[in-house]
């Protein structure tokens, strides 16, 4: 008798997907699926058919699972299919369920610590009475993913309802824009698209991640934060912030992650271009695809502490002209303040740390500073950031500064032994609000799905707990200690107040005002300057739009103001992407040398795209989506194009050129669509033209059965 020869191995891709919460992956919904996707630590079913009847007394069936090219104890699972096999969360086993002639059905159990990724299977059959064996290599993909539904998995989330948002939801929002005008930008994650898991495997291989490390979500999160940017290892996205994107796709034009990951997979080259929310959108797609609970986080008024002082330091000349560099640290970048910055939180236990640091962990894939020599950041436990425990892995100090640094302004002062005197210190400026999308809600046209999670990152500003947490961080940093020891509390008898600019619609004029109050009994001569500048969202200045300088006298116990009017014609030619503006005001008092500076960021507001459907959407039937908005400018828009993404239509992303639009004219486009899945589907749209970019819109719509 010869050993059994395998005819067919089958893993019931659809049935196993239902039990394993993997039923949304496109590849398991094909007519004849050839890819199996399961979660670790949870049994799944299989069947094997042979060239002859199975003889329990004579035949043995061995299954050998391998991930990677150098199998070892951690990256190989070997087991015999046995009737008496007992599932065990720490090891591989295969329990024989039934024998029908030449067909054996079985239930397979994987360890809850199995590395995550694409596994290969080899079936080895032997006769008990002979050393002869037959080998069969299974040629279909079998993915094993993290299992946050399993209490024994390191990624387990106790409130498993939340996994419908943080693993299963394939559309979301990213909050972008300055504090006063921040808005949710819709983003299609598309983690179940057929290209995503293969792209994830390419990413992990590119990062040379050892296969035995792929079982650990801490190491996995760290590598994901490294490989989504291309700075060290040919990763997914090239970052660019200067407005020059002609040789790629402008960051504002992307509607989701799948086009990016598909291009990366096809070309095996980094994709141009990304900015922070694009990096964060792709990270969420990758994490959710692999089974890591993940959310996108936006920090409004975000510090980039380039020199580990837990402060953001701005320097001014003796006459209060702002210096664009850090005179104390010529070897590093100057500290900067971003209007907003976007990163990710990932949920996991932290067995590598003392108790109490599990839960949400911050990671940041936008390349800013290196961590252990590589551009990556995190995972940093939110609890450690909140408490100021900067000795905890990884990169807590950088994240603490991002949300809670103090803003300090320094003026060159030759009379001071340090060479500088402090202008002021602001404890409230940084980390004004930390936002994410609220679970289970999607508001395509408003902010009803916004969740404020500032209290998860820090105590309320100005409270003793918040100061203690920051000083806790300062205590462990020699450099930070020196800066905080220089705080001066000089008495100032002139009060300056820069008024907030209210909402400005694009094409409208606005006014900038500084109120000055002299509370002493003597008159004061004041030198002041007021300027408006267009800025990129990461704080880099583009062009001065308007500037006034002058001297004024403020009598004893009197109030005065200085102001400028900025007309649309002043700023429109100088706007850069996302229409962010910065007002800067500076003053110095002749008699007392009191100095003051303040700035304010705001955004010129643009319209949203309206998406409407002319009729009910029926599965498989052609329909029309109508996209529209009004040109807000008193000038013609040229080179106009809509871009629309939806997981529920063929082609997924469609580009639609439209004719040029005259001043204040309605821009309208009809998009033929044919829904290919029922239930709720989401549409995400962007619009660009030569004169006006970064217009967004979204819609949710129900598709009915025919």
C-alpha cells in the first residue's frame, strides 16, 4: 500500500470568515474564494480529500504550517490530525471530526501568540508500517490575523462592541484645520480591499521585520510607524509639505488609502505624496486589516519639540523681530508649532511594561524625529503621556511635548548672563484639543461624529495634576530643567490683547486688531508691528500678505488699538494649500523694555461638495450621483476635476473632469454609478482646480436589494 496522495485541501473560506469576523474581506466573497482569512487563537474548519479511502489504523496525516523562509519554533506549527487532539491556546492542534471514505474533516487550532501574516501549508502523509511518505504543498493563501475578540490575545478589547468601529469600520474622519475652523475630512480606509493584505506583507518584508516578531503587537505597531513613511527603508509614502506636487498626487487629493497601497504594491516604489493625515489614514488601514484596533487622532496646535526641552521656544531679536531658528541649537531644527497634527492610537496590552500602561498607545508615522536611529514614533501609552512618565517605552517624551509643552518666547538681551530674557510663557497654547471619530456615527456633512479625547492625553490645562505631569517629565530631562529654571515673572504694566479673527469665508475681507491698555500713571511709548502671513499647516511660513509697523503713545490709564484690514485681493494670490493664515503681533515698551508677542492661526473657509442621488439605489442597477458646490471666488476656475471613492461601486475610485466654472457659478457633475453591494455604502469626494483646491464632501446612502 502507498501513502495517501492529497487531491484537495479546503478551508471553507466563507464559513470560517463568519466565525472569525473576517467576512468583509473582498477575497473571501468571490464566487470561488481561494484565500482563507482567520484570527489566531480561534479554531477553524478544514477538509482534505485523498486518492483512496483513509484507513485510521494504517494512515497518518501531518499538517505543517510555516511563515517565512527560515522556520523555527515560533514560525512553524506541526501537528497530526488526531481524534483525541485537545485545543490549547498556546499550541497548534488538529482534531479529526469525521471520516467519509477518502475525505477527512478536521478542526484546526492555532496558538493565540502565532505570528500574523501569510502562512503556507504542507501536508505530509505516511503509513504507520513504513518510512515512505508523500508531500503535498497547498498553493492557496492562508492569512492568520490578530484576534482582538479573544480574551487571551494581547490586542483584546474588553468592550468588543467597539471593535465594530476600530477594526471593522472601513470609512472614517480625520480632523484637519486650525483650532477655530477644524473640520472632519472623510477618509475611505478600505482595509478589506483585495490589495491591502498583500501590501501589508510587502511592507513588513521591506522593513525586514523578523517573522517571530510579527506575533507581538508592540513590535508590529513600531514597525508600521516606520514603514508607512519612506525615509529609511523604501516605505509606502513620500512626505512633502511645500506645495510642489506636480510629479505625484497632492496630499489633499487622496480620498482614501487603497489607491496608495495598490500603487505601492504594483510599483514596489514609495508613493508621492503624503502629509500627516495621509500617513495616519494608511496606518489605520494597515492596522485594521491586520486586526489591530486603531483610530486616527488629531491634535490641534501641536508642538514639534526638536531638542527635548518639553518646551516650544520662539526667539526674537532685541527689537522683537522673530528669528526663524534656534540660536542655542544650531545643529537641530527649530521647534515648531503645527496648526494640527494627526497620528494614530492602537489598542493593546503592554506586558513589556509595568502594570497600568495597557490600552490605547500612540504611534506616529509622519517622519519628524528619529527614535533609536529610525524615523518612527511609539507605541507610547496614553497613560504614560498623561502622567508625564517619560522613562516608559516608546517616545513618551516626544508625545508629551506634542500635547502639553509650554510655549516660551525669548528676546535677545545682552545684559542678561544667558544672553536672553523671557518675553512670556504660555501654559495653555499647545494641545488645545485632541479629537477622534466617535464610534458608530458617521456624519458626512457635519461634525456630529466628533469625539474630544483631550482628557485621555492630559489633565485639564492649568490644574495641579496637569502641571505635575509636565513637571514629572521635566524632572527626568536635564535640558528641560534648565529651561524651566529660567522662567521670569517680571511685572508688566501694559496689557496687550490680540483679538481672535472670526470666521472668514474665502473671497471676503477681514480685520486684525490688537487692544492695548496702560494701567500705570505714566504715559508709555510703544513700538509695534502687526503682520498677516500665509502658512503651511505644519507652521512653515509661506508669504507675508500684509504688514504694518509703527510707534504710538498710550497715555496714563488709557486704552488704544492698532489694526489692519486685509482685503481678499491681498491674500488670494498668496494663499497656499489648505488656506491657513497666521497673524503675528509684537510690541516693545521704550520706557520699561517690556516686550510682548502673540500669534493666532485661522483658516479661510471653503465650501463643501454636496453629493445627492436622483433615485433610490438598487443593487446592480445603474444610477446617477450628482456632485455640486458654488464657486466662492469672483474669478473663473480652470482645470477642474472631481475625484470620488466608494467601496460600493465598481472601479472604487473615479476621476471626473468638469468644464471651467465662472465667478460665483454653480459647479455640477453627474457621475454614473452601479452599486455592487447592498446595505449602507459611503462616498468620499475631493475637488481640485488651478485656482481652488482641497474641497471635500461625503455622503452615506442605503443600497436596496433588487
